[in-house]
């Protein structure tokens, strides 16, 4: 049995177990919806049966850990359970400017999955993509590994390396990689003014204070007389969702931007303020499966207000506020305590942003090494064709900007 088959078998088995547990929960909730202790008794009984009837004596510590991680993953792919020692390490490293490989992570099928690689980082240069999975980090299996702990393992001193084993959807066997740790330089927004006054504004990160660079870029586009804009948010997976709210203000003169709410957090709604609008001309947004966080909040606000068409793939779905909740034994659970909602009322973390012009990102789908000889296929015509950009420009070409016509009104036609 090859590793690829084993991975698929384990993944499908885990999915079946999750569905079984959900079914039990739903079946009992019809008559006992307000009695969580009924569900706890089922869990306790399953644990007892495993201990007494499993084919061999199980390691109950691993069984419990697996159950905890499976529980968290079923409700929140960005959650983590850290034991006391791991939580101490997490607290010591949180906020530290350690070098890393440039990956944004989540959990999927019990393993650590890649949301995206920050452009220009060692992970991106190694060809790691959205949906690839880290099977091991430093020789340690990521099966049931806390997400926060995986992130800690990838960090370290600058110019050191970390070995990982990657499972890719397009390759049958795991791939071993040695990734360098660097001080990640998040890419600055790039504004390009093309013919006919069409500006292309590529934003591949909103980490830190990069929203300020976005504001300067928009002001520059206006000052240079740009008439239309393609806002390229592909691979923009870093940045807090709150920054997405701020940037959406610069494109909107009215309407709802979205909201944030949680079980223990008072709902907060965000609305556009005409006095903050910078870019009033037509705009088309491009997203792909590596678009997450702040960029999703921005794209959702423009799409739902019919301010912009959105071209590309459904975005990843990662817009929440996380909090570490300490437990009595010194361990902790890191959970999403609030989610960001699009103007249409849907939680972005649950649905992502679905473009009104859905298309596959041909650039993301290109195999860098189709011949398996270690040499990227840079001569492929397919690799050079940016179909999403082509479609965005095509949509903009149909928007009139002649004197006397409000470009924004034309976009909303």
C-alpha cells in the first residue's frame, strides 16, 4: 500500500468517524438539545469500549489527544489544544520575531494543511500551494499535532533549516523538503498603470501596517489619473480581518461592510462612510483559493455591495478572532471566539468568498516540475497565461468612463 493510498484511507476513515459522531449528536439533540451531558455520556462510553474491547491495549493518552484534536478540527480548522509544556512554549514565543519559512496553516483531515505560502518566501519558492499537507515536521508526524505547535516547530533561528515531508494532491508519494528559515519580508503592494488608464493593484499581503501602503497606492492611482482598476488579491493570506474592514472603506461610499460577532462577544457592525472613500472608479477583484483573512473581508464587502465583480476561485475561508483559553492543568485551547460576517450575513470562515465569475487559477494549477526532472517548465505557454487577469480586464473594458457618466454607477449597472 503506497503512502498516497494510506493517506486517503486515513482521511476517509476520519471523515466517517466525524460523520458518525455528528449523526449521534444530531439524533440525540432532537429530544435532548439542551442537555450536553447526554453527548458526554456517549463519548465516555466510546472511550470505555476502546479501552476494554479494542484488538490490543490502546495508548489512552494518544486516544484522548486524538479525540480532543478531532473535536476541535470538526468545529474550527484553526483551533489548537496545547498541553501545559506546549502552552508555556507558545507563550514564550508568541509575538517574538523569529525566522520562519513563510507558511500560513490550518488543519484538514487530521493533518496540518497549507492555507498558502507567502510570496517570495522559501515555502513559496519550494512550490508549496494551498491544499498541500505537511505529513511531518522535523520528523514528527503532524497527525493530531496542535496547529500552534506546528507553527512553533517551523520557527527558529535565521538561516537554519527545517525538514518537512509534504503530501501533494498532484503527486502519488510524499516529498521531502528542507526549508530555510528567514525573516519574512511580506510583499509590498504593487501598483502598475497600463494603457487606457487601467491600473493593476497587486496586494499579496496585508500583514502589519501594509494597509497604509495600500492607501498610498490608491491615492497614487487617483493622482495619476487612473480610470479603472484590477485589484489582485491572489495569495493574500496574511493580515488581520479588521484591516480588511478599513480598506473596504476606501472603496465604498455607502452600504454595509460586514460584522463580527461571537457567543460571548457583542456583535459589531461596520458600515461605509462616504468621507473615507478614496477610489470611486470601476474596480474588478481577483481572488483564488489562497486568498484569506483581511483580503476576504475586503472582497466580500465589494462583491455584496455590487461595487465590484469578483473573478477567480472560492477563497480559503479564514476570518476570525482567536483567543487562548487556559485550562486548570496549565494546558490551553486556542479557539476562534468570533467570526467575521459578509454583508450577506454569511460567516466568511464557513463559506469563503464565492466569485460571481468563478474560474480556476491556471497559474496556481501549473505543475512546476511536470517532467519530474527537477527543472521547472518555464517555457509552458499555459504557465504564462494569466486567465483570471485576462477576464478581469475583459470585464473592465465594458465599463464606460466617458464624461458625464459616474464610473461607479456604470459598474453597478
